[in-house]
């Protein structure tokens, strides 16, 4: 039961094959574009990884510098506290001496007045 195909049927098959070939070419082009995009993304990810590594290193250095600055501030604070205590001590002793000298001067004035 071989029935010969008509010209219209051959034409229909020919159009279907052409359509399938066009679709396959379009799909292949899309695959090529996707591969290019994937390659670009991989490059971008590699660059970003490098930037992140650089940022981590910079952050580490910044943290170390901050620790040093904090230590220096603590040391300066201790020195200022010590200096403040010395100034307070100086003021107290100066006031005591002025008071003693004032009493001595008053006694001397009283002695001279007699």
C-alpha cells in the first residue's frame, strides 16, 4: 500500500523542514549568545572576586591602623590624666603656700606694728 505523495505534500514537508532548520539556526545563535554572556559573567565574577580580596586586605589594614590609633589615644588619655593630677597637685600646693605666706605676712605685720 504505497501511496505516492503528492506535490503539495512534498511542498508542505519542504516548508516544515525549512522552518525546523530556521528554528534550529535561531536556537544555535541563542546558544552562542548565551555562551558569550556566560563567559563575560565568568570574567566579571573573577574581577569581582579580585576586588573583594583587595577590599578584605584594605579592611584588615584599616582595622590594624584603627587598633594602633586606639592604643595611642588610650596612652594619651593616661598621660593627660597624669598631667591633670600633677596640675591639681601643683594648684593645691600653691594655694597652701599662699595661705601660709599670708599668715606669715600677717604675723610679721603684727610684729612690726608693735
